[in-house]
C-alpha cells in the first residue's frame, strides 16, 4: 500500500482492548467485518454469541438489551425505535389473518389505532374489553383470540386493573398476554411475577422514551420475554421488519439508566404531593392517581405495588392518605368540575408557565395535556361517571413548591 488514502482506510493499528470506563463504549456499524468466510457463514446473532450486521446488534445494543431485560425480570430483549414500534413488533410476530386481538378500552391510543388500521388490513380483528372487569375479558376470549394486551394503569384515565386476575384468565384460556409496562418501568412491580410465585405476563414492552431515557430526547422501545421460543419469534419478526436503534440513542439510555430508580422516586413523591393538594381544590371533581384512595383500582395498585417502598423520597406535607408504600410514577390526571367548559380548561392549560404543553412523559420537564375522553373510549364503561374535562400532568423534576404555585395561579384564572 503506497497511496496515502488507501493506507488511511486500511491502517493496521488497533488499540489495546483493556480500556475500562464507567460508561459503555458506543459501537456504530452497518457493516461488521468477519475474519474469514467460515466465520461469516457460522456466526450467530440471535443468542448474542456474535455479530453479523449492525441491524442485528452491536456491543452497545446488546448491553442495553441485557440491562433492560434484567430491570424487567425477563431473559430476552429486543430494542425498537419507539414504544409503539414495540407494540407493533409483538402484534406482527404473534398474529395472523383470522386471529383476534383483545385490547383494554383505556389502552394507549396509537396501539388501538394500529389495530384498527394495519392489523385490520391484514385480516386481524380486534375487540375492546373493560380492564377493570376480569369477567368481561373472560367472556370475550374466543377460539380466535391469540393475544391479549394489558396496561397498568390505563392510559390517561389511570385506572389500575387487577393484573393477576387478568393474567389468570389468559392462562386458563391458553392465550398469550402482553403488557405495556411503561408506567411501571420495571420498578413498580415485576410483570413476570405478579404473585411472588411466578404467575405473570408472557411479554412486557416499554417505551424507553420515558423513564429509562429520562431526558425527553430519545425515542426507543423494548420487548422483553422470559420464554426462549417466544423470544425467538419476537427476534425473527424484529429482523424481518428491519427495525433497529441508533448507537448514540442506546448510549443515552445506558447513561441515564443507573439513575432511573432515584428519578422515579422523585417524580413519584412530587406527583403525590400535588395530587393530594389538587384533591382538595374546589375546581376539581376528582384526581386519578393509583396511590390515591378512591381512584379506580387503588386497592389493586396497593396489593401489587406495596412491597416496594419509596426509599428516601421527600414526601413532606403530603396528605397522610397518600403516604402509602409502593411506587406510583409521576403521572396523574384530574377531572374538572362539569361547570367548567373545555375552553376554560384549555385556558387553564395555556396559563401554566412551568408546565409545558406536550406529549410524552417521564422526563425532567413537567408537562400538561387536556383530553376529550368521550372521543377516546367507550362511554358506557360503568366506572367512568365523569362529565368534566380531563387534564393529564407529567410531574418533572422541578421544585414541587414552584409547580404548585404555577398550578395555583392558573386555577385562579378560571372564571
């Protein structure tokens, strides 16, 4: 090699492999170099014993997958570009033409839209069930049902179901069940072991966009399993659909993952304090927070999550009824009194200064979004009696006293 550019591209130097640092190295690759043809023909990526192509994994993504699997109590994990992509990966892997999917009526909206759109086009039907009624789920499972989605708590309306009862129904009927565990983040409860005896879901997905990332700047999702054959199905669909995540995004999640428990506890403590305060406000009909007595499914949350304490959380001045052991994240909703119009509630949201209008949650910045519940779910569900406008809050990491003052000044503008 005499030409400088060729020498530059094929320079022989390799650094020593003894470098160790707190953070994982970032390996960016589409092409992976093999030492010989035999290695090219025999190397395997499915069990993480080797590398074949960047889309199928690098040291960076393999490490993140293993850590997310450990966080959730699972054994296998694949990474996808978003939480919705995680739902899609599961649906596409397990459902075929003629199958039926059951979804809780209060589930994450885009997952429902996926079922009504692409899945329907593929000849896969879906129905909704009341997540707070295991008998309703049991009545709706048929021989066509191949997958049941669970969510705890319900998206936006925050009902906490009896997960063990729902899982038991699925197991009795021989139907696979998957949970959107983004809210729990692997910290509030172990979805694979709900009773301490191994009874749990078959699949757990997360939007790593939320608490694992924590910065509001990464889109990523995960699918975690414990059964090897089921995990392989997920991996093969993941490979065939060509989804992957960027190494720099994986790096950001790996960097923030060690602090997830501390951040989760801080979000939780602040959210409880604000929820307790809003519970006493005359403008508010109800507060929907799983740790608040009277909130739909509070007892289910308490039974499942009470084994985990809020260690060291600053919960001074929180109403005594809210100081219940157990993790509960930083998300809750309120329903305004019916006398306030949707326009007035919109004006309340606009008047907030620290709370920003924006979707997603789990980051350091507090967010607020008003929702039109009748357009999102079955109005006949018995446990949704409210007629007022709902507003959901994501409580960030600002000082809770400043957040309360912001809420108070915005409430003062309701006329």
